[in-house]
C-alpha cells in the first residue's frame, strides 16, 4: 500500500517540476513584449532626427523652407510690375489711358493692376498724331502750348510725359456746329467736358449727342463717351482736387 502511494507522489512531483517551464517561458515572452513596447515608445525605431551630422537632411529642410518664400517673391514681383506698367499717378488716385485704334478708355486706380473701369469711346476722324489745328486727329504727343508741365516739349510722347486734366466744365447747355449743314447741335458735348492740357487747344473728353458714333473714328480731335459714362468718369476722378491733375495718356494702340 505504501509503495503504491509512494509511486503516486513520485509521479505528481515529477509532473509539477516539468510544468514550471511553460510558466517561465510565458513570463519571459510577456517581459520581451513589454521591453519592445518601451523601446518603440522612446522612438528608437524612428528615423534619425535632422542634425548637422546628417547634411543631406539639413539641405532638404532648407530647400523646403525656401520654396514658399521664392514663390511669394515672384507673385509680388509680377503684381508690382503690372501696377507699374499703368504709369505714374502723381498726387492723384486715378490715371486715364486711351487707346485710339481699339476705341477704349481705361481708368486705372492707384495700387490696382487691372483697369478700374473700361469705357468704349470715339476718337478723331483721322488716325495718326496731331500735327496742326484742324487736322481732325487726336494727339498722342504734346503740341506747342505746353503751359507749365515740366519736360512737356512739342512732340514729346504722352506715354513719356502724360497729358493732364486742367479743368472740368459743365457742358449740358453747350452746342456745336459740325460743319455738316445741320447747324448748331444742342447737347453735342453731353453733360461734362473734361479739358486736357495737351499743348493743343480744345482737346478734351466729353459726352455726345450721337451715341452711334462711339467705337468709331468720328470726332474733330476729342474723345467721346456715352453720356452715362462721362457722368460716371467725372464723378470718380473729381473726388480729389476736382479731378485737376489726373494724368492722361493717349496712344495709337
């Protein structure tokens, strides 16, 4: 009997001694997982940080930083170039550019690249620069009566030394005889006559009794606008100094 129980105890103790190994291995596995997690969390598996000892990464970071700055400079440069292309405004906030062949008047506002307003207009019956009074041409360069404009010598192009608005007159009660046999035409100048100092007498921007002439060569030398447009143009440029001193460039194209 004792021998029987002795054998049973022997096998129980032997089984228990063998069963400890899986527990040990399991504990080691848990420990390894824990150590690996700590290691990963500390960033030891991550890419190395950018340091002076890694010159390639330093160069890449510097290039990435410089790209947006370069793009910004290009954009600003283009904008400044466009604004500058519309010319000098002097002490005024607006500037006028008239294109004879395309029959357009562009109004520029200081600090803006694109035209603030674009109006269709009529110019003189004949193309080319004005050379004498009565030749039915719209001047692009200065004539002989230059007044007090510095550098505005005869034949100086208005793109170089712009013409200027010298006064704005109410013309609602004016009439004009165009020499076509119809006599005096009331309202021939619309409501306003924007007189220009061009070195030539009688050149200005005004309205018209004949809206069908807008977009054509029709005047004796002045620039015609639709009556609503001359009212708006006068209102805009008169906000400062009554419009006197606004620069005006007249060019063929």
